[in-house]
C-alpha cells in the first residue's frame, strides 16, 4: 500500500476505531502519551493514529478498558517539562513518549513508572538504557537513529551537492545524541575538504538569525537533525523557506521534509515505530517489564529526493543517486 493511501486510511477510519477487548480486562489501565509536536500537525497525527489503532487491534479500547492521557508540547522544551511533570503526577501504568528531549525530562521525574519511547536517537549514548539488548531500569522502546547516521547524512548531501565546502549541523546542543551526530559528520568530512560547523538552536526565534548568519559565506549546505524544535510544522516551513532563499542545499531527517519541498531526506519509516511502541505498551500493561524488552532498531532506511527543489537550487542530481532513491518527487 502506498504511503498516501495508508495516511488516507488511517485518517478516514480513526473516528470508527473498533471498541474491542482481548482477554479478561476488568480494570481500566492508564496510559500517558507525551507528544512533543503540535496537536494539529497532520503528519504527526498520522503517527499517533497508528499508535491508537495498534492498541485497539491488541484489545485496548479507549473508554472501556484503557484511559489515555495526552499531552502535546508543540516543540517547546518548557512545555515538555510541564507535560512530563503532570503526566507522572497522575501515576499512569505506562508512559509512551517521543523524542530525546521527552525521555531526558521523564528520566529525571520518575525511575519507577514504565516508559516506552519512539523516535529516540542513540539511547545508549544518551544514558536512557544500559544496552539495546538489555535496557535495564524502567525505560525501553524504539530507536530512531544511531550516531553514525551523522556521517551518512553528510555523504548523501555531498553526493547531491558536491561543490559544498561548508556544512552546518542545525541542532539542539542540549541533546546528547546531536553531539554524536556532529562527531560522525566531522569524521565523514575528513578528506572531502568540507568544514563542519555546529549550528545550535534552542528556540524557534534562534532559527532564522542562526541560519542566515551561516549563509553569509558561499559554498554552504545544511544538515537538520531530528528534534521537536526543528520538526514542528511551523519550524519546518521556516527552515524550508530559509534553505530556498539562502540557497542552502539541505538534508533532512524525515521523509515528510522533501515531500513538502525540502531537497532530500535519508530516514526510517516513521509510522512503524509508533505501531511497535503500542505493542510494547500492550506488553507492559499485561505484566512485562521494560528492563526485559530489548530496544528495537530500524530495519531499513529510505532515500527521498525532491527534483523540483534540486532544480531550483541549480543542482543536477546524478543518475546513480536517482537510481538508489526510494522515491523521486518530480
């Protein structure tokens, strides 16, 4: 099934999710969801709908045997802190959360409540789990990116724009995984005569002046790292506009970016980890402990190229890169 058809199916049937129950579940369980995006972001709502549908398929019906408490943080670290504190205070049976920032905050406010994560990069290096195979503690889930992806993003960006000699890593410097991405990109840049610059942003108001300042010198490109800040619909649009106006070839961490007018992305499927997260939530509600559930990793990555944006930037995409792409947007 094509992605657009899947999205239509999810959104079209959300209102009619089946109220089914599996087994003898006489007590209502409580699930907390910490979503660092805007509640009305359509792409993120697809992920959340997939999570809810998977729970329903596993026998958890909202209003019958499970109550789900949602918090949306709109990419704000301050709102994430507030939401995490509120959710923990309600003593849910399990918390499901997305992003490194969310887990960093939750880790500080509870060591007891089970936490299942998704879209988290380098959970071992970030100190969330002891190892992928044996997480230990109260946290496990679905890893997004490993540290080496920083080098892969640089290599792909260099391939589509070989004349670049300056690359900015647009990131939140407070996220440990972003430091790992930066180091991997610097290693990949050796021998390519590319200078890698850490370009840190912590609030939405930082993005425009920071990117504009970097673009004052020619030969620049940009790698956007995954974070609630850079992935809200509003900030995605701002970054697209800046990359176009300042003529900065840019690689993004999610496929929705080139689908919306970004140049290129190299990423994993976003929906599957949300579905997998629901499966882990189900297992915890039935008695499993996070310490015994291994962290799952992506099984494949997708390369998406937007030819329209490439042409607008004056880039000629090689036939080799086009042949490797999972999707080319003409």
